[in-house]
C-alpha cells in the first residue's frame, strides 16, 4: 500500500490528532473552550485552525510542489491568529511540525510493514516547506502589528502634544496667519 492511500484512509484520525496537538499549545482554559465550542462564530479560533489544517493536509496529499497561493491562504489564517497572541515565532509555527509527529505515530506500523519510509520523507519535506512559508507569513503579520502599534503611538503623541499646545496644527497656523492679514 502506498503512503498517499494510507494518508487518505487515516485522514480523519490524523486531522483530529493534529488539531488536538495544536489546541494543546494554548493555555488550558482556552484549550477546553476551543474543544468544547463547535459554533464557528462563538469559537472563530477553533474554526480557523480546523479549516486551515484540513486545507493544508489536502495540499500535502496532492504531491509534487506545494501551490504557494493555496497553502499561503490556509497558513495565513492560522498564523494571523497566532501572531497576535503571545506566541514566540517558533511557537507560532510549531503547529506545522506537529503533523510529522502525528504521521509517525499514526502510521508507524504501516511504514515498517510497507517499506514506505522514503515516501514519508517526501511528505515530511513538504511539511518542512510549509514551516518555512509559515515563518515568512508570521514575520509579515508581526511587522504589520508593529507598524500599527507605531502609528497608534504617533497618533497618541501628536494628540497629546497638540492638547498641551506644544504643537500647532498646520490648518490652525494657516487660519491664524490669514486672520492677521
């Protein structure tokens, strides 16, 4: 039996275990909520993770080179959530590597019996590619967050200086200049 067939056969169990491990990366109270709440609107994080993981797994099953546009969409959704939380970069993208663990545990017997270790290495290489893309996406998300924070700080500083009359708005300066003429 080839690896792709095994992965399709065990798809449901692999996805459940992968999602379970991803949710374990969150604090205990959050994990309980994510697992118990199935409503996508009440639990958008759980929904995003589930949808993203399912899409990524399907792309891995396709074989060949990953479609960067497709996988980026799935990765971006998951990583945006993780980027605004208190995850370090390695923690934010570690969910990708959890799939390797699940595959090895789920397919251990079949890998040895069917001599498909080489096929597994190709799948794991695709997972590594996902991790690299994940890191790039994470860094873009964090850059955007810092950019937004910097703009907010600039706006707050400007407002405070204006209130303290330490800065004069250009419009106010032009109006006072026109009034003096």
